[in-house]
């Protein structure tokens, strides 16, 4: 059974940085696409960024140039480096994983809170 465990959230001032981690347990990590989503209070969950097994990446426009997703297959971990944080980045950030074949379930972590003060 796949399990995702996020960490690295916290409180930071605007302009600051945080690095989130998502550790993958329970299957062949190299076969999975991983994404970071976020959900602010009263808003819908939003896809922020994804990374494929070949390390191709996508980003939502609002974080381009500020956030960087990366993966370390040797550590079964995906990282989200967040720089130049803004108050509007405040949300719970969730890690998601699914097989690159698109067959089978998708998996979610429990979320980690990021709060950016102005």
C-alpha cells in the first residue's frame, strides 16, 4: 500500500522560503507521477506543480519562477522549493502520486500547512 508523508510546512514572512518534502512508501517510486496541490480556506484545491518519472515538470502560472519541484529516486522523495513566498501562497499543501501508466489508484498525503505572513 502506497503512503505519502509530507513535511516542511510552517510560518514564514512574505519573501521568505520553505522546502516541502514528500516521502513515498510502498511501491516503485520511479513509476509514479507526483504532484503538489494546495487548498486555502474557502477555496477549491488547486494543482500547483507535477513531476514525471523522467523529471518533466509543470507549474501553475502563479508560482512559475518562484517554486521548483524536484525528485530524488534514490530517496523516494519529491521536494517543493518555494521562494519569494506571498500571503496568497498560504494553504494546506498536499502531495499526490499516481502511476505514469494512469492505471490504478491515486494516493494522497495528509497535508502540511504553509502560512505566509505579510
